[in-house]
C-alpha cells in the first residue's frame, strides 16, 4: 500500500545534526512505500544523487534528470522531491541549513560575497553538472568521515566551489515561493496529483476545474497567476518530462513514447519535444545513451 499524497504542502521541520550548525543526511535504501509530497522549509537545501534518474518538480519548474543530479534550492521553495528518486542509484546526500547558520552577518563579509550571491541565485533553483557535480558529490560524501571543525571548513569550501562554478543552470523555479499556506496550497497539490494520475489521457478543463471547486474561467485565471503558465502548457510540459523518462529508461519506439506520454498526434509531440528540450526525441535518446556510456564506462 503506497502512502497517499498529503493534502497540503507540509512545512518540513529540520534540525541540524547534534553538535553541528547544519543538517547532513545520507539515504542508501530504496523505500518503495514513500511517494514524494509537496513540501517546503525555510532552510536552503543541497541534494546530490549519484547515477540516479527521475523527475524534478520545484516551484513552477518540471524537468527530468539522468546520470545523477546536484541541485541547490533556496528557502521556502516548494518541491515534490524526486518522483523516481533512487532509481538505479545507491546514494542520495541531502544538506540543509538556514541562510544565517553561521551568524546574521557572516555571509555579508567581503570574503563571503560569492557565497552570498549563490544563496540569492538559489531562490530560483540551481542544477549543477559536469566536473562540479562530480567534485562536490565526492566532497559531500567525505563530510561523513570528518570531525566537527573539518566538516564545517569543508562545507564552506563546497559552497565556494558552487558559488564560483560556471557549470550550472538556473531552473527558474521561483514564482511559487510565496504560495506556501492556506487554500492555494490545497489547490496546487490537488492539481498536481490529478495531472500525475491522468496525464496519459485527455484532461478537460471542466474536469480539473471541478476537482478544485472552481469555474473554468476562474480556474484558468488562477492557474496562470500562480504558475505563469496555462494549464495546457503545464500538462504538455509534464508529458514531455515523462517522455524524457521513457526515452532514457525504456526501449520503446518514438511513436510508442509519444502515445504513452499522453500525446495523440505524433507531429505535435515532435514539435513540442524539440521546443522544450532543444532536441528531437531521437537525438535526445542518443545524447542520454552517450552520457550513460561515458559515465559508467569511461568515467
């Protein structure tokens, strides 16, 4: 029996590890009974997944990752975690800390300017790749074997590496950061769950509007206001992300991927896929296969 989605985004309460100023955790077991849930916390968060693949839903951003991931999330940025996290992976490391975990003005010092700017960028969500992902992943893992002082100084080094790296993408996940309480969060959670359960079929505006007890015009205005997207754009983006997953993990034909992702028009699927990813479905599959080959056989 799988755990159901929570009805509202939960405020996750985070306590630093005993004797430390930040929380550091490692997950090495797959838990098949845990579904991701819409939650937020005032702490910044770094997540490193080694070799894994899955979906990200952070703020108003949805995307698919493969070959592992390293992300930096700013405070109060709602996210679902990783939909398929620990898929084919043995380790996930999570670090969480308050913006002022070393004091109110520590990161305002001239020497800390780059890290302070990193914290500001993280409010939109950041994904790191390349050598930065590999180096920071290894350094995060080494934290578990250090004493308190070395752990702190090494963590500052990690933040500096992230702050000065050029190997990153801004996820542009901001825009939902203020929607963290009350009726809005009920609706966002209900909408996401409905799309997640029904995206392979046709979702009529009347259906989803009724699901959250709104008229169609009111729903369309509301959804556009809180996500900066139309509902159709959101559903198509969700379908494209699922198509990326199928292209990366399954051996379906491109046409099968199209229809199993909820599209009923092959040319429309190809056009949207290239618009969202910058590649045709076939080129995307070949690029992912090369990444996997390079990482596991050459890396």
